[in-house]
C-alpha cells in the first residue's frame, strides 16, 4: 500500500463476534506492528468501535487511539450505486 502501512495491519470488520476481531488486532501487535487499522462499512461500524474499545480497555491498555476517519463510499448494488458509510480506526502501541 502506498500510505506506509502493510496490508496485513488492516482488520476488515464483518459479521464475526467482536472477540475474533479483537484477537486479530492483538495478533498484529504481537507480530511487531506498531499500528493497526480497523475498517468497517455500514452495519459493521458499531462492531468496529466495539473492537477498538475492547482492545483498548480490556486486552491491551497501552494501546491508544491514533486516528478515526469517517467517509461515505459508493458501492454497486442491485438497484444501482449505493452510498455506504465507512469508518477507519487506527490504534497504535
């Protein structure tokens, strides 16, 4: 990727339980990453926030919030293009 972070340091949030994504974040940090990005779209945004908070408050208290970016992405749907909200939360160790 051209923004200086490895693709492996990005956690894409879907429909799994929050603990699955939280442990993926911890795994990235334990593998030597100094920064991990948590990305989600649409209904998964709340799960991304829960994941970041779970990591910060329960699993790794020394992790801190570095940046939060929100945006709207256009995706193709059955009835044409749709606008979907998205979030990117960056945690650093």
